[in-house]
C-alpha cells in the first residue's frame, strides 16, 4: 500500500520535474510503443474491393488482395499483429453459423495469404459465430431464442481448429460461452497445434459501444433489437470479471482480453494487479467513432486525444491494445 512520504513545500516542489521535456521523459511512469499495438481489420470477398464503414471514419473493409497491400505498411511500422474480422455475405449465413469452420472461408483464406506474404506478422483470428449466423447472436439458439452453451462450444472448437490449420498464430474466442477455452485448448493440443496461442475475451461486457463494429461486419441488421445479455457480462459487475479471467486461465488461455476499453479500465487494473498475467484491452468501435466525430467537428485535437487514450490504457496495466488507431498511432510514434 502507498504511504504518503513526509514531503513538504517548498523543499518538495513536484513541478520541478515538469519544467523541461528531458526530465518529464526521464520520470515518465508508463510508455506507449508500437509493440503495444494490435490492428483490427475487416476483410471482405472479391478482388480490388474497398468499402468505407460510415460509422467509423477512416476505416475500410478490404478484399484480401488490398489487405495484403495495406499490411505492407503495418509490417513496415513494426506493428506486431493484426486481428482479422470477416465480413460474411448474407448467402453464407445460416442458423448455426456453419460457415465459420469452412476451410475455404474468408478468414481462413485471409490467414493463409497473410502468413504466406508476411510470416513475421502475427495473425489473430476472431472465434465467434455472430458474423455467420442469420440471427446475429454469437451462438446456436434453442426454440426460445436462448443461446445454447455446449452446442455453441462444439462449433467454436471446429472454428478455432480451422483457423489454426490455416496458420493463425493466435485464436481469440470472443463469444463468452462457459468452457470454450478448455474445449479449444484440448482440441489444439490433440491436433498438434501446441504453440497456437489463445487470446481469451475473458471479460467482454454487454456494452452499447459495439454498434459501429456490428455495422462493419454486417451483423447489426441480423441482430436487430436482440440482446447478448445472457452471455456477455453485466456492465455493473467487477468481481465477476476476476472469476471469468481466472477460469479462462485455468482452462489454458495464454492471455486475456477486457472489452470495451476506456469505460472498463478499472477492470484492466484489477486483472493486471490481482492476477499478473498478460492483459489486453480492446479500444472498441464506439470509442473510435466518438474520438473521430469529436476531432472532425474540431471539438478535440484528434491526435493528442488518441495518444492520451492509448497511454491511459497502458497506465491501467494493458500489455496489448487492439485499436483502429494502430497505424495512425504507429506513424506518430515513429515520427512520421
């Protein structure tokens, strides 16, 4: 516990170390660098395809060939990894999300293409059914519309295996089903994918900040006014997050994710302090959209607010940050 030292003005002037840039840099407690950034990208079918996401200014859906071109800058900037999110055509969706484990699916093909061109770039794949279901939920429903946990886990295991087979370095289950980490870890081990890491979305909240993302992947219309509150966490809960994280670690997760970011930095701090494990945070689409809207209206300095928000996540204890600002932030960190 912090105890207040016997420091009194004017012998102690806390502003002394703030006078010059060099001393501010020397005593800075937290540093943001390119190594902390993960870049989420949206990939779509076809060739030469580029679609803007209206609710996320500056973010585009890209076909695999254009994604490879874009990834050249990602690699050149030194960003360690990107996270793939497929935009699934309507005709490839069904009630059970069976397209999720198609070996020739969009995510699987994009993974093979990226690893073939940039073997040093980490590829993280989203393990969840909502882009593939006609109802927009993250799992398989019963006759009353309730998401069935164990049947969904069986599907997620097949999806994760198909990603690992395609060369994914890290699979990231974002569904919040109970027991899915154990199922995926056992299946990966049995298939020989012993070094495929699991980034578990362990504390993913039933948040209202996800709207632009659902627009980007095309699941907003399917979900409609549906709710994910029966499996994603209650925003009012904090202790429960520690139980979720601890269970995922016991089941074989290599690192854990808290989502969303800034409204949940208290959860990031608790997880990092109390469990001392690799802890990631997702600066989600709603956070990005708010920053961009304020900057475009001249209400905030876009670059300064962006960097301040990322430093705040580092200060809270995040080791890695998924952010749509990754390329822009990396350019600034590199001095471009």
